[in-house]
C-alpha cells in the first residue's frame, strides 16, 4: 500500500523521532478518564478495583481528590491529576500557591508505596474557543510556577506538566495543512517550547463523534475504523478514519511552529451510548472504541507518524456522569464504557480480554418510586394531568432524565412511564428518602423492578460505608465485642 513510498517529511519526522531519546517506544497504552460529576458515586476503592480487575494501568483525573488518590495508593496505576481552570490565575500569580498545590496534591503522594503520579494537567481545555480567551493569559505563568515548585520538590524529572487542549485549537482543509487557530498561535508556540524543554508531551482531546453529531453531511463510516468509502487523500497520505486525520492535523500544526517531533498524548477520546440522536448508540460506541483500541495497540501510527502511535490514549470515559452539563447535548451524561455503577454497557476488549463489571457495589435497597397506578386518571389528560407534569418537570430539574429524551434508552415508554422514571430518578437522588416519593400522593414505592427493555430504572448507591451486608456483620461483631469487653470488665471488678 502507501507504506512503500510515504512522504519524505514523514520519513524525516520518523528519523528525527528515533533520534530523540525522550520519545517513548512505539507501544501505546490505553487508559481511562475518571470523572466524578455524579449524584451516585462508586466508592473510590471499588473503582480502583475495577481498574485493576480490568488491567487498566493509567487513569486521568480532573482534580486531585484526596479520597481518590488515597484509594490509588499502592495500586501502581499511573495517574494524571488535574488542576481546574478556575485555579490557573491564582497559581500563575503566586509561586507560594504553586508550592502549596504541589505539596498538598502531588508530593504528599509520590512516596514509596504511594501514588504513581506521572502528569499534572494544568487546566482542562483552557483554550477552548467558547471560553473566549478567559483562561489563556494564566496558562504559561501557572506552568512556570508549578515547574519551579516541582523542581524544588525534586519531582521535575518524574512528574510532567501538560495542558490538555481541545481539538478546536487547530484546523486545516487537509491534515498536512493543519495550523493552530490564529489567535492561539503565540500562546501555543510558547506552550510547545515549554513542553519540549521539559520533556512533556502535547495533550489533545479528539472527538470524531462531535464531527458526526454536528454535521449531517459528515461521512458516517469515516468516523469509524473499519475502512471507509470516504477516504481522504492528502498528498501521498491516505486517511480512512477521522481520528488519524485529526491527529495528523495537530502533528502538521506542531511541525509548522517548529515542534513536529513533540510526543502527543490523546487525553480524551470516546463515543457516547445515547443522547446524541442517531449518532449515539451502543453499537456505534462499541465499534468506535474497539476500532480505536485495536488501531492504537497495533502500533501502526498515522500517516505523518507511521509506527509511532500516540504515547498514551485515555478513553472518555470510565463511568457515566449524570451531573454533567447537558448544554452541548444530552450525550454528555452517557460517555461511560461502564454505567455509573460500574456495569459494562457493551462488550469491549482493551487488549486484556473482555471487560469485567465492578464488584462489591454498595447499592441502596432494591426499591423504586413510580407513579401510583391507581391514580391513572391523573396522567391521561383528565384534568389532573397538569399536576403530574409539573412534578415530572421539577423531579427532572434536579435528577437526571436524559434517557427519556429523543435518542435516549427510555424514550418511548409512554406518558405514565415518563412520570414513573422521573419520580424514581428523583427518589434515588434523595437516597430513597420516604417523603421524596410523595409527589402530592401520586408516587408509590415498589419492590418490583419497573425497568422496561433497554430502559433501566436505577437503584442508587449508598454512600455509607457500613450498610452492605458484610460491613453490617462486622459492625455488629464490633459492637458486640465492645459490649462483651465492658461486661467482662464490669463483672471482673464487681
Ligand atoms: C490542592 O492543594 C490546594 C492547596 O494548595 C488545595 O486548596 C486544594 O483543595 C487541593 N486539592 C485539589 C483537589 O486541588
Ligand atoms: C447507531 O449509530 C450509527 C452511527 O452513528 C448509525 O449508523 C446507526 O444507524 C445507529 N443504529 C441505530 C440502531 O440507531
Ligand atoms: C415522554 O417524555 C419524552 C421526553 O420529554 C417525550 O419525548 C415523549 O413524547 C413523552 N411521552 C409521552 C407519551 O408523553
């Protein structure tokens, strides 16, 4: 195929890459993003076991939550911690704040038997076009201060600072014509120089799903990895999938500013399972993610970086997050390769066999809140329907009801189904608090799972660490021992 005569520029890049010691070997790894915008959170130790059971060796976080880092202690999982955009200004203006951030959120954990923190993500997509430059001035000052802090903590050789960028930072009619957005060119040049001099990779988030979702004429099969009837020819390069095309647009843009050899990590990439109209469903998510993983693990690389795949690729996302903002679309809450409670949504092989579910998940009791069927009249437009509709609206403004909407797994369960789903979602959000199923007498608690087909009525997770059966047993044994001890002492002294 095209391999025998790939472009001279690519050959040069390949040779240059081979000559650079900082370029890692051509074996990329697949990690996951662990976001926590959830009303029902699995406990961090359960998630860490889920990662270990599935041999997922790299995880990317959006902050530096002490509970999560605590659970990662001793796990040997490589970690990228994150700094929210809102903190950039403070960190950029104060070396002391940067020192304190590193001390609290990095040095404390990077001890023997601690957490294997490899990267700190400084901001999350701070150059996103929709932020209109709001965070842009603070990125480099924050990097400079944090780098100093890492040096002072003797961590600079091991922990690397990176800045995850959205793919909207660059554009090009074809990959080889990639350039950074004009207003970003200066800041990205400084960023690339910083990364290069510190041995850090460029981190980019790539979403072929959004291309398909946002433009009706985007060729369907170009988004996936199974060959394409819409290949793009670019000089001597042939692109058969949007991921490679996008990745190489970045590579070309970096080359144009003199950093064509900078290693690249894909910080986020994935496909949602619902909430994105026709583009998001289980089979599409499976096809994309499996195709991506196979492509990355094959080590083939892209036309501009043959045999040199991205250093690492972090799937977005590990778990569904029901509290994500749905402004971009309802799909935002459905990116997980696992549901919120750590159950696989579709078969996926990350290179180590098929995915396994989370174990020892601490659910609330198996009960649900539904619309009371004896009050059916209220839902069929018979005067009282307005009451149910108002309750539904209020329930859904607090709890997640995105599955009810167009393109969702519960769309089409009927009017009463809608109300029941909303009631239950709210009831679980309120941790099954009795009054939360009242709805002016319209709600009723049931012990029969009201799920219909693919539409799952969830049971929430318990946040108490002492309510599962086993823990309960331990608690009573402990209480009895204490009691027995005092009883014994009392009798002894009596
Ligand atoms: C990190 O460190 C700072 C102290 O400098 C602290 O305010 C912050 O809450 C810590 N945790 C996270 C998640 O950033
Ligand atoms: C699933 O998504 C794919 C691609 O986005 C689409 O072509 C297909 O028709 C969808 N399948 C269903 C059953 O909606
Ligand atoms: C249920 O709710 C969804 C989302 O609002 C809506 O599209 C659907 O038409 C509703 N079903 C009925 C029967 O009202």
